[in-house]
C-alpha cells in the first residue's frame, strides 16, 4: 500500500490534536496541516489573560510551535495556507498560500477543523479600534493597541464568558468598561439567580452593564477609528476601544460547499467517530456539532475542551483507529473578577424546550466549614419531575466552584436521579467543604420537593 | 396509639442528625438524647483548627447547643448521661447521670450513636500532658495546656489525618514536632508516591517524621507528666506534650453486651436502613459499620460525613420513614500545611486483597493552565484489569484537590470503566484546570496501558 496522506484544515486546538493523535497511532502516515494564520496550537481560552497582562508573552500561550510539530512529530505544518475549496470526488483541497499562490493538496483522509468565526453583523466593525478576542493574532493587535494608545474607555458588545473575561482584563488595565448586552441577562443560558450574582460582581468592580441593549452600529471619525456604539432605540456609548464578543458561528461554508451535511445548528454534522456525511472526511472543534448527552440531540457548544477531544478522536479514526466521542453535558466555568460561575446540563427553560418537566431548587451554602471563613456558594439544581433525573446544575461563588460543578457533570454523565444523589461520598475537611457539601444540600432540598409533590 | 419515644445514645454528629431528622418527620415523637459529655452537635473535624487558633472559640465549632435542640426542636437533650446498659427485651436503657445517679429510660426505638474511642494501648497514656484530639472537651484541655504551659516540643503518635492536622496546628503555634509512625508510611492506605509528597510537606515545615517507630511506652516524671515516648527497639523522643493519634475503635461494647450483632470489623453491623440485628435498634456513626460500594463489603471508615448521613437515615427510619444509605466509596481529604491529599476507593493493595486484578498509573499535571501559575497535581488511578472498572484514585497538590477527588468518587459511585472516562465533560477555564483535566490525563494514560496489554 502506498503511503497514506492525512490532510487537516486548521491548526489550532482540534486540528493539532487530530494531527498529534494520528501521528501517535501511525508513525508512517503523511500528515499535512493547512493553517491560514501564523500560529498553531495555542490556548484560545488564555487570550483574556494575555490581554490583562497576567500572561506576559504571547508565546506562553503557544503549546507547541509549528517547528516543534515539523521536527519532533514529522507533521508538515504549513502556515498561511487558507483552504478555499474541498473536492471530495477527487479527494483534494485547494489552498491559497500567503493569500496569493494557489496550491493543491491531495488527501486520503481529511479532517476539517476550521473553527468558528466571530458573529459580527453590524456596520462599523471594520473600524481600526474594533477588536475581537477570538484568535491570537487579533488579540496581539488588541493588546498592542491598548499599550500604545492607552484608551480609557471600552465598550464591550456581548456578555458571554469572553465578554466578561475581557471586561475583567480591561478593568485590570485601569480602563472604564461598559458592556452592552442585547438580552435580559448576562451569560446566555444562565439562571436569573446566578446571573444576578454575576451582575453584582461586575457592578462591584465598576463595570457598567446595559441590558436589553442590542448594538446597532459603530460610528467612527475621519481617521477610521470608532468613537461610539449605538444601541437599542437611540442609545449611544462613547468608546475609545470596541470589543465584539457576541459569540462565534461555525466556519462551515467550506464543508457545505463540498456537499458535507450541515446540521440544524449550522455546524458540520458528525457521528461519534467524528465522521461527516462524506466518506473519509472528518470534522472536529468549533466548526462541528456535538451531541448533548442530556437531550440526546446534536447541539453547537464551541469550547476548547470539546475541540481537543473531538480533534483527538478524529485523528485517531483518520489514522485507522477506533475512537469515539459520545458527547458533552454542557459544562462551562468562567471567572469574572473574584466570582466563579459554572453550569452543566440544562437550565429550566432549555429543559422545558426539550420536552422535560423541569423543577428546580436554589440553595446557598459555603465553600468551607463556616468556622474557617467559608465563602458563600449559590447553587441551583434542575431535575425532571417525571423521572427524578438530574438535568442540570449552576453555581456561583468565590471558591470551590469549578470542580464542584464537575461533580454535577458526573451525575449527568451517569444519568443519576436526584434520590441517588442524597448520600454521595464527597470529600470533606473543614478547608474544602461543609460537612454536607452544597451539592448534597441541593440534592436533599430537591428530594424534599419531590417527596412533597 | 400512645406517644412513641425515640431514645438516642450519643449527641455528636450521628446522634443529633438522627434526632433532627426524626423530629422533622414526626412532630409528635418524644425524642430523648443521652449524651455522656457536656457538648452536643459539634464539628469534630474542626478540632485541629480550634487547636491551631484558626478557630478562636470552641463555641464556633458547636453547630447547635443543647438549649437550641430543647427549645427549638423539642428534643430532650440530657448531657452528662452515660448509658451503661441496653435491655432490648424490656426496651429500656440504664444510664448514670453525672457519673453517679442511676436513670432508666424506656424506648420504642433506639439509635446507638456512641461513636469511637481513641485506640490507646500503651503504658503512660494517663499522664497529665498526654492528649487526644478526638472530642471537644479533650481538645479544650489540650489547648488550655498549650496556652498556659507553653510546651516547646511535642511528640505525636500516629500519622493518620488527625496526627498530620495536629502537627500542622502545633507547628503553627511555634512548637517543635516529632511524629512517630509505626508503619512504613504516613496516612494508612495512601500509595507510596502520594505518601512521599506528604513526607516532603512535613519535612518542609520542620516536622520530623520517624517511620517504623511503634510507640511502646510513655515515661513520666514525679509530677505525673510525660517526659518522653519510647518506641521501636530502644528509641526515645523527649516530649513536653504527647498527642495520641493512632486512630479510633468503635464504641460497640454496649451494643455487643445487649446482643446486637457486631461485624467482623468490630463495629456494629447495620443494614441499609441503619437497622441492627435487633428489632427497633438502629446504629449510626463511628460505632457502626458502613458498606464499601467498591468492594460490596462492610467496612469500618469512621468519618464525620458518613456519621451525618447514617444518623439522618437512622433518624428517618426510627420515625417511621423509609430512608436508606447504601454506603461509601472511601473518600477522604486532608490538608497538611500547603498540601491537600485525597483518596477515594481502593489502593492497589486493597484492590488485590479484595480479589481484583489491579493495575495503576501515576501522572503529574497542574491545577490550572500552566501559563497562569498552575500548581503541580500528582494523581494515581487504580483500575481492574479484568473489567476495566475504576477502583480508586489518590491525589496530592496545593490546590484543586478536594473537589477533583470527588469527580473520581462520582466515577466510583457510577461504577464507570476507564474507557468511559476518557472524554468526561469536566469544566475548563485557565484559572481552574488545564484543558485536559488531570483526571482525564490519568484516564487516558490508564487507557493506553489497557490497550497495550
């Protein structure tokens, strides 16, 4: 058999995970990565920390360089190669090298890891001081702008976790920050009680949050710089810097044009092997769908952890292995100033939309024994009245949140019912938890409510 | 029906949990708690923090006072009532009030929550400056001794979690501390790699650990004070204070004498309703056995969390409810200076002793993304080669340990196999975890080892 070639489009989390995994499985396989940018394999989730200065140098975010992959892993990483077309019939892709020179690369197996694109859709996004925090190159430009121009006032459009993390970073740099949020609540999908805590944290650090404020246009000056963001019915906020953080949409056009099936979410449909509808073509990361294990439905939840897992499985299978990725339970955590906010599973509204009969309790407890300065934890548990099954959990607090939400995530993975959660053997010592962990308190409250009904 | 009376022997964690739960279920029930000491319902696990001074006043450890229970919950708490005999045939107990006055109390249901007793068995334990840290009264005496006598040098016998927590507390108070450990390792049941980290932490804080050093006698002076502890074959350590932390044994004699079945562990045998072998008699807490959900066998693991759960279930059933407590997976966490150490499930040796075919991997990772000062985490995973089932996990590190061991505990509760753990949807953001959580890294290493064999 002649040497097989695996081509991977995109060299960030999913793409490089696929490449590395394929290499481990098959030392003979030829592996070509086509990356349109100048960086591979960096931690996108670390960008706000580079912005704040907590991460001093961008190179710290780069897990491995292109040279490393070329030399140590024999992976042919080609930077500044933007793929423009996939021809599944002839098993080849067309790319532009350095935005000009056409290149054709044939493949035996293909992994599409084109990622997501900022969901930008208002006039003025092209102005010089309008930024996103979605990729390394853009964030390097943003930080350089801040350090050179010293803007004093930033308007952030969107209050998803990136918007909030950037707000934190900019306040850290001494800027005045306004957030425009088009909906009623920060952090889409967060329950009102938890969202309230986040708003309090923002307020406590001087961030002004304007809700029900859909940004409409960004106005600029003669020099091509943004000066204000217009929102809602006549609102306007002056800005010396605009950050767009309205989420991302899957970069799936390339796949769609090639006849690869796109799911209802707009992202590429994949099975548990990360195989698309087209033979020999896999997809992974922010361009692909993922199965939600609570609803059983494909969904779009672009996150770094999922991208790594999907990439790994795609690489494994593209190299002839037998990996599978069953899906996610929707776990997310973010740090907003001193507050950690986390969720897993479905909120009440999502649960109802998926045909469950949700009920919920909200409790307050502490992160440690009270007598050694435990910090408050707010936790909400959602379950299905019909079956008692846990559907979701959200938490907020200053410590002990991230890995505690994981305990709830495990309960979702195990499809536990609330009555099975009353006496879980969770660790206890005064510095780490109260004797009844907040999660057990919530489960017991839920059980009481179930027993009464 | 005449008014029913529930009698509870012991008023700390299990006993007061039982009383409170019974009261909630049945407002009419007469509830009598016979407690031999002067305190009820305090956090035993907080005693080392009271000792160090982190908890300023003993009253902070008391969750509710006897008065609270009497007045707010109509629970007849009788302090300084030591039960001397149970007569199951006549459904009554005999007690001594204030060590002198005999009292007889009849019951319809009885909960035995007599707790555990320090496992002391060497000459000299009666000397005036020999202490334990097992109950509030004893710990109050110990702290008073330290503050009044200002001893400079302590010898701690035993390096279980209480021995280590007390070592931490005494160093915090400026004392020179020596620990005598009879076995090869600190923290019984800890894996060698994890134990090594603990030893390093002790060493780093000036604590001298002498292993293979079984204490034989405590020698004293003419005033009845201890002056040294003799150990092994001729060793001796001078001491101005001796702390015995060699674990506890169940206080089960009262039950045994009454014909209640004692399990092979020496603790009272109970079913999942906390019922003993004798009709209408329940047992809970440090005097009772508990089922280990990994082995399926009854075991003796006296811990505050379990005592609370068992007490609650005993109280529920004694009041006519239908609670059940299936058991534990053996989760434990402790803080030793800056280091947190945790375990859940079985170690390799225990797994082998229970007929499994254990295999294990040990990995090092970090508590956060490396680029924002993640701290090292050492994790060991144990699984069964025959089935792939997870059997246990141990971890050590300066942050992110306690609730991370809970994720492994959840995997044990759910009886997960290693291949099911590769892609768990655990929370990720740079301040809380690396993109592949240490637990996922360990699971992936385990899976590699399984695939190779």
